C-alpha cells in the first residue's frame, strides 16, 4: 500500500472513530504510518482527504447495504413480508455499522457549511433514491422511471434515514421491520 492509499485508509479509520471535526492531521498521519506532509502532497488538505474518505466509506456501505436489501430467494413470501424482511436486514446493517451511518450524517452537516460538497451529496442521494426504487420494484436500476425515483425512491430513503436515526438514538426501543410495515399501513389508512 502506497502513502496515498495508507492515508485514505487512515482517514477512514479516524472518521469512524473520532468524526470529521475531531480528526486531526496528526491523527490521520499516525494511523496511516506516514508523515503529515504527505497529506498536503497527495490530497492538498486535511478536508479534501476527509471528504474523499467519507465518500469512500459511503460507497462501501452502499454496496454492502444494497446486497443486504436485495430480497433473499423466498418465493413463498408476499410483498409485505418481503418488505418487512428487507427492513429487518437494513436495521441489522445499521446496528452492525452505526459509525457509518453517523459518517453519513456528518457529510450532510459538512455539506451545509461547505457548498463545494453539496453536488457530491446531491449525487449520492439521487443514486440512493434510484437504487432503492430499483430494489423495491425488482427491476434493474436503468429501468426505473424518473417518477419512481422521485416518489418511491425518495420516500424509502426518507424512511430509512429517519428510522435509522431513531434506532441509533434510542437502541432500547429500536423499531423492527414489522413496526415499519404496521406504521405504513396506518399512514395508508389515513390518506386512503
């Protein structure tokens, strides 16, 4: 592993352990086993390195969670049961990787303060909406309509973010897939 890769790996470790604001140049260099000057040489600044590390963490998590959310081969499950199972898998992933979810929240906060990050965040959210719509419709992502991305994908991503934040904030009363499905049924009843 070269210095650039070591710095990226070190920055990812520091982000997950300490968060964006508390990670210093010294922390990254020490974790990576390289000089602090290498950060400037390879990435220009601590912030640029941390942003690249954040995007890398989120890409890895997206790949991991996407695989977990694809319904398992269970032809006997109806759509509601498959959706409930998908939620249980998502919540299990969030429990297993809470620091990754926190990193995604930090990216949102940083993008509000540093406008150059906003296009990257926006692109990631669009990809997430499209991917979720494809999973829920059981079609390849290129076949998902823009309308499904804007409606189904948007609602699913909003639900995921909100439910996971609640779970991380109050793990003792963490929702289950059954809770999510029951809540959605209650909402559907209200809106007819």
